[in-house]
C-alpha cells in the first residue's frame, strides 16, 4: 500500500530542461544523495528555517546521529514502534517534540487529544520549543513509560498525530540511538551505538510491513551521462554533469528481471491516494509526475543480477514481496 508520504519519498523527477520536481509536484533542489535527503528529513527544521535543536532538554548538544540505517515502512506508527522494541533493552528514555496547536484540528474520529491527556502525566516536560512546541521526556525503563510511548506512537499514522508529534528520539542517556519525523514517515538508526543491529544488516521488523536498510550505497555503476546507485531504500540516477538527478523509493517496485544485454527491466506501482474525488484527483496528478525508470542499463548481466538480488533482499524484509 502506498501513502502520500511514500510518494513524497520518491525524490525527484527530471524534465528536459534539467529542472527537478518532487513527485508531489513541488520544486526540489538538486540532490545527489538519498542519504543527504534522509538527514534533512530526520533532523527537521525549526520554524525560522534553522535546523531543529533536537536536544532542547537543557543538556549539551548531542553529536549528530550516524545514520547507518533508514526505515522502509507502510504505516509509520507501527513501524517505529517495532524499531523501539528492537532497541528498548538498550535505551533509557525517549525525547519527543510536540506541537500542541495541532490538537485543535477537528477531524472526525481522531482521538489523539484525549489520548495525550490520558498519558501526559507519564511524560516530563523538559523544555519549550518554537511557538506552540514543547519538548518532553518519557522514561522507558518502566512498563508505564514504555506503554505511554507506544500509545503516543500509535496515533502518528493519523493526520493529527503525525503533526502533533514533530520529532522523536530514542536515547541511551545522552546518546541518540534512533530519530524520526512522523509526518515525513522518515526514521534513522545508528547501528554504531546499537548492539542489536550490525552496520551492513538489513533488519526485518517482525510483525509489520517494514524494515531497516543500510543507508550506504550497495551497488554503483555509470552508463553514459548518468551514475546509478542502489543505496538505502532508493534507486538513484545522478547526472554526471551535476544537474538534478532522480531517486525512487523501492517500496513501489513490483517486478524486476534481467535481459541478456544486462538491462534491468523494472515494473512499478505507486498505488492510489484515496477512493474519493480528491483522492482520485491527487492520484491522477501524482501518476502524471511519477515516472520511474522501466529500463535500467547495467554494464553486464552479472551487475544487473547483483542489483536485482539486493532489491529482492530489501523487499523480502519489507513485506515478503517476491520480484
């Protein structure tokens, strides 16, 4: 299943002029690395445009997270809850940055506001953020704290919860083990600080359609004026002349085969946004903009098979898919 955030995940689409737009139609800056894009998303920015200060709890500024892994997921809330379960024996607390103005949104059936009221007393307010933002600490060494954090995460798949919970960090004392921005469906983990995850390991998150994928390039090659990379959860085609390139999220890949000349044949399906009139209109617009490569040239069939095998490994861990 593909969500709007999945579409946004597919980084850029070239046009003949060399201009670049995101798959939701917004202009996008030149981008040569999907790792750079993940770094921007997971750190987020403050309302004045400066990088968000994730510490904001009175402690010294923590070192940047070494983003060894990125999250591939269908539903963010349940996926990041699985990340929490993966590292919970190693962590001591979660730091959450909240925007309480978002609770004023009146969306029928959404119960984020009463849910927050019911667990607020298990969080410690440690700092104020920008405007309506506040920063809270939730200890995860007790069952009550863990249950409260999981309850909060369960609401981040909805519109209100995804924007109410602006950022989450899973910490061991002052060290950040994992960081996430729910409304981007983006999360990163630092395997250099986690005993449960190896640097080069693709991690199948049990019970959910999600996995953690190493962010570094797995395969790279050059064909003509393009440098291709399979890195993290993206297939990227970068222009050698420095013009904007394109990256495509692997969660939309449905089939892959190798021709005798080494061409990798790919079949993609971006799904739909919704069944109502607005959803159908957005689906039509996005499908017009969403143009992933269907024929990817590789130097030889062996390289193409290597790329296909890596794609298969990622998608098998993600949702058990067979290409």
